[in-house]
């Protein structure tokens, strides 16, 4: 047997190890290490605070009532959420994505997961990657718990002081004096340079894992500067765009982009859809109109005339038992509002008082009325005449349609109206069936005319959930 040449074997092993090092992904060596910062708050505190702030936000901000656009942004958002590294995942967080009908190029995310993308951000982005980059950056602040970590630095302040501060900061344009009165709010959305860099780098990593080129996040800064967005919105809340552009591109060299590729035609279709809408207001203009649910209306326990700025109907439903015989399910972000002989369910911002009357812009009303006829069509016509006597603008746009209501013979008729508070056209659906005691059960559904297509499916879902136990 030949004696082994140990010197030759050693050279071979060294060569093999060198080749393995060369072939090893650069990310192993070059990815920037990101760790959590000191945080005295529990993960549940992030969730609670985010929910409180989101509830306030959706009363103040006009959400875009377009399911196609909203669903698209939700899909992009959930794709990014799924790509958050495991060490920064929080099962307690509930990420969801809504579109604000404002033209500022901006987006923000709240602790625990709620995220809001301005319509202007979608319109301003040149491609889906740029939009996803901004979303990934904001998601990174949430995943890294930057809000409560930065609040930890302000030991003398309580977590509960943050809700109003967050909203004041979001609403574009608080002065230095205002921020001084809202210190926790500044901590949640005005992050330090260190935190911004971390959100950029983690955001780039999330993008790569989701199949986006992380350089699109860097390019978004140049897109915004080219569109003159440096004086407000996303860039105004974030430091050093030029340095960040270089830093993100540097990190991108060491990231392996997932082979998944997304169809950009959907992004272009959404942008085209948004062009068909009237120009949106800025956040400052929205703020100047005031909070829609402030007290002081001309009816007790009701706010002033409704603004019509409402949250899109939740896809989660809550069930109610009403009038002793009715079971119904409505979106869980709608409120129950008892009225004389009936019950309304409506989102915040969709109801109020004007000229001594309660007025609604969105929602459903259920009740039972006594009529003189046992024939359903005649009873429905009698009830509709009563409605028209109190509202001369109410006009039927067609005849009755046959439909089932909880396996009973029912009728549906669509009417046009001009809302008493907003002066805008609205569409009213009236669905009826007869109860065994001879009374007429009715459900009235109302929405602005230009939002009807977005609410029609919700109204049908509510109607299908109806159970009559008379």
C-alpha cells in the first residue's frame, strides 16, 4: 500500500474550503445584523395601542370605498407579511391594509399591525415594487416594535398617552409646539435615524424574500424627490434620502431575490382605476374639515351632520338579536343605533343629526311596520308611500323584484334619493317580507350613489344572514 501524501491532501482540502467560501451566499457574510431594542412594553401593548389608534384613524380618515383597490393592496401587504423573517414574526399581531383617499404620497403603520396606504402613494409609485418598498419599510417598524421601543426611552410618559399623539402626527403638519404636547406620538411615527436605517434594511430583506427587487425601495426616494414630495409626506418624516438610497443599494447586493415574479399588469390596472376618481384632498385639507364624530349635534347622543367619511365594511361579521324575532349579522366595524320602532347598523362617520332629524349616509335599517294589506306588494307600496311623505326626494328607479328572505316570499325595490345632510345622490334598497302576525318586515340599505357597487355585496350578505323567528 502506498504511503499517503499528506501535503497534497492538505492542499486539496484548503482548495475545497476556499471554493465553498467563494460559492457561499454573500448574505451570510454581508447582511447587516438587526436586533430588537430595549422595550419595557409587552407585545400585547403594541396590539392594544394599535387597535385604539386604528379605530380613531378610521373615524378621521376617508377610506377609499373601492374593493378592487383595497383587495389588491391587501394582497401585496400579506405577501410582504409572509416574508418577515421568523425572528421578527409576532403571532399576536394582526396585519391588515387599508387605502386612505388622500393625495399625499404617504403611508403609515401602527403598532400591532394596522397599516394605511394613501391613494397618492399608489399613484406616485412607478411600479409595484416601489409601492411594496414603502409598505415593507413601514411593516419593518411594526415587526421591530420601534414604536414602543422608542416610547420606552420616555420613561415618565404612560403608554395611554400615545393614541392622540399618533393621530396628531399622522394628520400631516403638526407644528413643533403641537408635537411637544404629544411626546409619545412623536416617538411612534418620528423615528430616530438608527430606527429608520433598520426599517430600510429589514424592508429590503422582506422585499427580496417576497420576490421584489429591494432596489425599488431605494428608487422610491428618487421617485418622490422627482415628484416634489420632499416637502411633505413620506420623505418629510424620514431623514437623508440620498444616504439611504446608497445604503439600501449596498445591502441589496447581498440579498438573494426570491424567484417569484408578480404580474405588474394588476398594479397598472389599479392606477388606471384611480385616475377615474376625482382628485383627492390632502391630509391637511381633511384635517381642516374637523373630526366627523365630534359632539354637539342638534339631537342628544348624536354627532353633527355625518361627513360620509367611513371605514370600508369589515369582512368579519357580528350577530345581533333584535325585536325579539330577528337574528342578523352585520360587519363588526358597524355600530348598533336603536331608533324609534327600528334599529340601524352603520359605521362611524355615517350618522348624525341635521335640522332636528337623524341622518344616515351608509348602513342598514331593520324593523316591522303595521300596514292595512296582507298582500306583500300592496303592503310594501303602502310603506314606501309613508317613506316618501317624509322625504320628497325618494323616487323608485324601477319595479319590484322577487327574492327570498329567509326562505320566505320577499320583494326588493331600488330607489334614488338625495341625502339630506350631504346633498349628494344616494341609492336606497328596500327589501320586505310579511311576518306571521301580518306586520311588514323591512330592511332598508343606503349608500352614496358613487359607492353603491362597493356596498352592494355587503348589503346582500347582511340580507342573507337574516333569520326570522316569529
